[in-house]
C-alpha cells in the first residue's frame, strides 16, 4: 500500500469543530507536525475536508 505524508501547515483556530476533529483523527495536533498514513479512500476523504490546513506528499 502506498504511503502519504500529511503535514499541518495552518492553525485550527476559528475552524469548525468538525475540521478540528478531523485533524485530531489524522493525528495532527501541533503546527509543522507530520504523520504518515496509508493511501486509502478514508484517509483521502479526511484530507480533502481539511486540505486548506495541511500539505500532502506522496512517497
């Protein structure tokens, strides 16, 4: 399975509760934090919801 790296690049302040929970579900808490996930439709959907707050790299 392909891996993707997700990095939080913008703050979750003044964002909806749904977006904050999505970031936490992705494992992103601090600015600049990077996590690695499998490239699955579920993860891609979560990234799509917060695409304005994160950057994505494919391996």
